[in-house]
C-alpha cells in the first residue's frame, strides 16, 4: 500500500480515509496517532494488524468535545465534566463506562472505554471533518518508542497505512495522562501531559496505579492493559540512573564502556564526548525533556550501541511521565545514586 502524505491544509481529503474505513496517521499534541473510525470494528481491526498490537490492549476514542461523551459513555460522573472543563481539549484520557455502540474491537471486551479530546488544531480539524469518534493508539510499531513527528511515524508505518497528515512536531511529546473515573478514589493509570498535581487540584484524592512505578510480573493484570508490556524500548538495553543530575552524570561516566550510548541532560554533554549521546534538554526544563525523550530513545536504533545509560529526570510534574517512559524503556532497570 502507498501511504499518502497530506499537509495540514488537506484535512478534508485526509478525513475521507477515516470515513471510508481506512487508516490515517494523525498529529496530536502528545504523540502521533494511528487513527480509524472508532465505530467500525473492521477498520479498528486493521490498527492492530498495522501495529502488531496484542488484541487484549484496548484503544482510546478521540472526540471533538465533552458534548460527545454521552454518545458513547454511561453513568458519567460529575468529575468527568470538572476535568473536561479544566483540561479539555488537552492531553487527558478518562476511563468511563461505555455504551453498547462502542465496538468490542475498541475496548478489547472491557466494560470501560478511554475518552480523549485532543487540542492539536490539525487533529481537531480532522475529527470535525470526519464527524466520527477516532480510535487511535500511538502511531509506533507495538513496543517501539511513540512517534513525535511525521518522519518517526513513517519509519514504522510507511506502506502499512493509507495516509498521514503532517502537523509538525508534537508540543507535549509524551502520551496523554490516563485517569480511571470508574473507581473510588480516581486512579492514575498512566502519567502524561496533565500532571498528577493538577489532577489532585480538581479531584482531591487520586490513587497512583502500581504499574506506573514498578515492573508488572508475568500474570499480573494492570488496569491499563498496555502498561504491562515492555515498552518504548530501543533495541539496546537501557539502564536509568536516578539521583541528583551531577551525581547520576558522574556515575554514568565512571561506568561507561566502549559501545555504550548515553541519554543525558544538555549541560553534561561534554562529559560524554566520543560516545553516542542524546540530549534530553537542560536538567531544569521538564517540558523539553518530555518533547525529547522518545526521539532520544529512537535515535539509538540507528546506531550499533550495545547498552544505553540514561540520567533519570526529576519525577515531579510532567517529569513523572518522562521518568515513567524511561523506566519502562529500561524494563525498570534502575540504579539509585
Ligand atoms: O496521547 C495519547 O493518549 C495517544 C494519542 C495518539 O492520543 N494515544 C495513546 O494510545 O497513547 P495508546 O493506545 O498507545 O495508549 C493507550 C493506553 C494503553 O496503555 C491502553 O491499555 C490503555 O490506554 N487503555 C485503553 N482503554 C482502556 C480502558 N478501558 N481501561 C484501562 N486502560 C485503557
Ligand atoms: Mg502506545
């Protein structure tokens, strides 16, 4: 199949692909997504094939506003509307009970569905033009780092999808925050663009699912099925070194061997001269770290690096999402210094 490239002003044409049951790469503010008509089970099935995604891992639906929640969800709590008022459109996915109209192909047979209202203007224009809820996982091959620009998505999906729309680089860079509103207290299933601190301002108590902070053992079932997979992983094994930036940098320098690569904060680049190194931006700039983390992980797949060392970021604010993605890439192989 030839994958058609669309510019941001060809949204109407691109949306036809969704209406006709095809697969479309869509830019969002978080990461690029692999979209299909969320009411068309056959189209949704093709998403799983293109990604090589396990069938038990449900998809989320992208809608243009909170007004669409009632079309697809039942027993919507007031908290959902409170969150929508504060964070939508934006990088937040809410888990809610779904109505029968949502196909099992989307929910993997669960009683709940993830709902997200993205803020990227091109994404919003695509959804409006298609006039459909768009089912879309991140646009990577299953297990690889999520794509944060069109070129990264084409690396995985060229020839496997009908089209892709170029919306430029993603402004957030890590996937949406997932909050489960079907349990009390609400539970953070995946940290992302909306921070835990911000969620607590609106919801009060928020529990943090164990899958966010530790490796799930074989046979364990985290509430977000996708959190159980080794994920975001480059081909070479990753070790995260957690601690004050000066100390983690020094630890990595002392343990560095021929064939190793490093993901470090910008100020420590000179320390690793001569080794393949990717910067995550300054230690103090968490937003930049979020935008850089997936690209940094992806970079090493084009090299012959045997091991990757990564400085662990400060896990507050959006740093919780960045450190979660790095820890997962490392299979939670973490050194504390
Ligand atoms: O930012 C994002 O959320 C991106 C962009 C494209 O919107 N999408 C994305 O989708 O990250 P995906 O499929 O890569 O990740 C969705 C996660 C998976 O871990 C999945 O298991 C979980 O959401 N999930 C989906 N439906 C769920 C449900 N009903 N209950 C619990 N977890 C669910
Ligand atoms: Mg994903």
